[in-house]
C-alpha cells in the first residue's frame, strides 16, 4: 500500500456555481485582485507555497483553461471527510490575467 499524493503546479477549480459542487470547489463569481478565497479539492494535493501559480478553470477529466489569474496559496490542509482525503485552504488573487496576456512561461512568472 502506498501513499497517493498529487503535486499540482496550479489550482484548478470548477466554473462558478457548478451544479453538485460546493462553493469552495468553484471559482469566485468575480476575479478581483487582492481578494482571498477558500478552496476545496478531493485528494491529498501539494501546492507550491513560495510564489505565484496559475488559477485555472477545470471541466473535469483534466480539461483545463488557460490561466485566469495569478494567485498565491496562503494555506493548504489535508483532512479526512467521508473516508476520503481532501485538501482545503485559501488563496489570494495577485493579478487577473486577461485572455491572451502572457504572464507565465511554463512555471515561471514573466518578469
């Protein structure tokens, strides 16, 4: 038996008010810079905490959008809910990224 851990270079959340999903599993209605939001993800996930990462929208099955914003993960905690491991935490929006605007080059922020 191993330990199943996922390393995520980004935070991918569902579309705002996706049916059957909790509010924390979805993007906020508005992406406003300097605002802080909770997140909730199924599974034991590790995020980079020492800099900016992309905020993406997911439709499931690893279908991801281009970066919508640059965020900083402020806190990430693993816990058991209904016999499953989950990760919850908070992120702060640093910059909203306009469609087509280059902001990341791979995992690095463009200076």
